[in-house]
C-alpha cells in the first residue's frame, strides 16, 4: 500500500474502526499532524467504503478559451519570451495569473521550453543549385526513386539531478562513461520501407559497398528489379557515396543515381519519415 493510501486509512481507523480509539476528527487530525480537511477521507469511506480519488479529478482550468488563446498566441509569436516576461505582458493586458498557470496551459498545447535547432544559412551558390535542381525535377515521377540515408544513435542514460533520499540512503544512478553508438542505414520508396542495416564500425567506401549489396540491392530487387522496372537511387553527396570504388560499382551494376544539391537534407523525405 502506498504512503498516500496508508495515511487515509489511518484516519479511518482512528475515527471509525471498531477496534480503533474512536477519536474525533479534530483529535485524529492533531494526532496525525494533518489539517482538519484531511480527515474528509472519513466521510469518503463512510459513503463509498474506499478512499480512492474521485474520477476525473485534477487541476480545474480557471481560464476561458479566449484567455487561453491569448496565452498561446503570445508565446507562439514570441518564442524567446520567458514565463516571467510573459506574465508581465499578460498583466498589462488585464490578465493577472501566475506563471505556473501559464506553464500549465502552454503544456496542454505542447509548448515547452526546449533547446533551439541550429541550421547554417545557405550560401548563394547553394541557393542557386537548389533552385536549378527544383526546376529540373519539377515534373519528375518519384515513384521509382529509392531514398536512402544514414544516421547514428547514442545510448544515453536518463538521469535526475536530485531525488528525495536520506543522508544514509542516497540514490545511485548508473552511467556510461563512453556511450554506445549504433549506426543505421535505411531506404524507402513508394513501395514501402526497405532493409534496415545496423552497424557499429566506422563507415568507409569499402563498407559502404557492402551495405549496398546487403541492404540496398535486396530492397531494389523486391520493388523493381524482379518486375523488370527501372529505378533511381537517391543519396546525398557524402564522400563515401561519391568514392571511386562505389561510383564504379554502381556504374557496372547499371544503377542510375539522382543528382542531389548540396546542403539539402530537408528535400529528402527520409529525413522526416525514414530511419529517424
């Protein structure tokens, strides 16, 4: 039994149990060092024969939909605004609420204080090449294109900075001095997801060639080659993909690659719905 339920049943025992001391509610609250409101669980037990929380109980919103919309719009349009600053701005608009309430309503809309994502600006050369590529492929049918990408995953420990504990019973959290890293290489097309290849070694041209043979070709055969259909390989401009070894193998295997502009991961759909 949890400590929460134990204290509730203790109040019931002190006041109503046949073998209990039959204390008054005030005496029981004083004995347990609780407020008089705590012994409400005695009435709860007398009615329901349990001390469970009522269903659908919790924080009750004190703001109407209009006020909540004002809060969400304020922080959506000013993403760098702190809670204190937002509280001051809302107060100037006649909405005087605590920043804890503001935080609660923001979380219901999945607005949380998160680290920003950093992305380098494109150079004029990159912009020109991306635009030219877009015009060149505006009418292309991508249903026969196999999109590919690689990524890495690090094993991390989820730690808490502090915890409730006694001086003689401190919480011990196991950590990894050097986190384990796993690499993934995957592909997909209009036909579905292909073979996912996992590895832990550092990738070079020779190992990239092995991945082509183990993961890419089986997927291409299942989708296109066995049906005598042409297909195109999409991959970024990683030096391993453009290496002499891999380029010669793709040429000998009759694999056609799709020209890809530099610094354009956002144009690759696998970045959003693929192996990530």
